[in-house]
C-alpha cells in the first residue's frame, strides 16, 4: 500500500478499464472476473493519491465528456466527506447505534443468530453469503454489491443498519468513515429521508451477469426513519500556518505530505499517528501500517528530517501542524492543540455538500 502502487493502478485504469467505465461500472463480475471499477479507493481513502490528480489524469485521458461519470464518482467521495463535516452527529449517532446494537445482540438470541449468520455468510441468500465471505476474505466489495448487501441486511434480514456499517468499517480495506456511514444511511432512507435503496432480484441477476439468483428478498419495504436527523453545523475554519520550525503530524486520512500547503513553515520533525476503526481486521491494519510507512519515508526524503511513528515528546516542543482530518477515528485521536491545514480541493468543495449531491455535481466543471 504505497503512493507508487496507487499511481501504477491509476495508469492501468486509464489504459484499460477507464474507457469502458461509464457503461461497465455497475457490473459486479466477482473476485475472479475482470475489474469494472478503478479500484483506486484504498489509495484515495488514505490520500496516498489525491482526488485532484486523479480527476486531472482522467480528464487528460478521456476529455471532460468521456471522463464525466468517473469524475462524478470521485466527487461523491468528496461530497460525503463534506457532508459529514457539516453533519458530524451522523457519525456519533452511528457509533451510539452500533453500541446499542451490540447490547441488543447480547439480549436477543434470535437477533444474535441472524447477525452471526449474516457476517459468517450463512444467511441462505446466495449473493449475500458470497459477498459476506468475499468481504472477510479480501477486504473488498464492488460498490454495487455494497449497496445490495446493505439493502438486504436492513430490509430482508431486519438487522440494525449501524451494525452493518460497523461490519464494513472493520473489514473494508478502503473503509472511509464518511462514505461508509452516509452510504448506509442513504440505503436505509435516512440520508435523503424516505428515499431508500431496495435490492431487487432481477437487478442482481442482471448486474452480476447471472452469477446469482436470489430468492426471498423483501422488495417492497418502507424506508427507515429516525426521530431527529443530524443537524447542520458550520465548517470550522482552517488554522493559520505558523512561520518557522514546525513538527508535522501525519494521519491515515492524508498521506501525501509533499503537497501540503505549508507556506513558510519549515518542517523539522515528522510523526505518524495510526488510528484504526474499532475491531479493524488484520488486513486493514496491515494496509494502514504499510501506507503510513510509505508516507513517513517519503516525508523524510522530501523534508530532510527524521520521520517515525509518534512517541512521547516526538515534537520537541515545536508547534504541531497536520492535514485536516475529516470526522472519524483520526480526527478523534488528534491532539487538541495541533494546527489543522486544509487543502484547496476541500475548501472549494465541502461548502457545497450541506444538502444533496446535485449542488456539488452542478459545480464540478468549475471545481476542476
């Protein structure tokens, strides 16, 4: 999990799958089939490669019209991050609901049996069980499969949505707090109230190329509801970059320190903070560790100073600066007195993410 590997994957996508992306992206041909997506999300999630450079490369390769669908999907990731920044209780509510869900599992044997069968691939629904096993074995699912899986989890198996979102966060090697939490809320009908996503057998048969023929799905459920939707808050401003020597803190939400807007600051210490979601799988932890090691090595070479994982007194009393950590585990673990820097991409796009995606989609030509 390195920046070099991410750039290689981007080049391969542009050369091979990219030209067919718009027409093929909804097909899940399985772990043994050809890829129909970019598979860039593990690198984008950790910002080993940046959204701006991925979008620029796609537009250069295919033109604005040819790259339109792929670029829009990249902006969905940006939209979710901006929306969670302006609705942070969607994250804290999810954490509380997951904890509540575990209490229910301990108290309700029937629910516990259904949950255990679901995460172990024993639900009896062919496609769902295959995706559950694929997720645990590989740390990956096609995006369309993620939507179908979430819908079956919520509306057919009647399991708490937050436990499903937690299962994904623990297993996905590209697990992103914003994309994951808000995607599960969207499927449930909570993100856009009353508008839910329903997995249908015919749609699954078609877009898995006949690999599955699910039976027993609830195809006419009601959307979920909640007593109080997350309230919008103002985006807090970024901190000013101090002049002089600083210590740079890296975290798993932004591992491209070479491009940070540091102004006149001089980096003389570099520390890495690795914070996983609770219960993260060994695969996720290994990728996080490798990604951080790569970032620290690049940062040490770029800034010409020592770089290592954070230890006591690592900053030697210098002001600590860091890339903005969006809502999630990294943000929760950052020291309170560190100075947060924001990238131009986020500053331009996040204010457009307070409502639905359409506002950001209309602004894409200007944003790129």
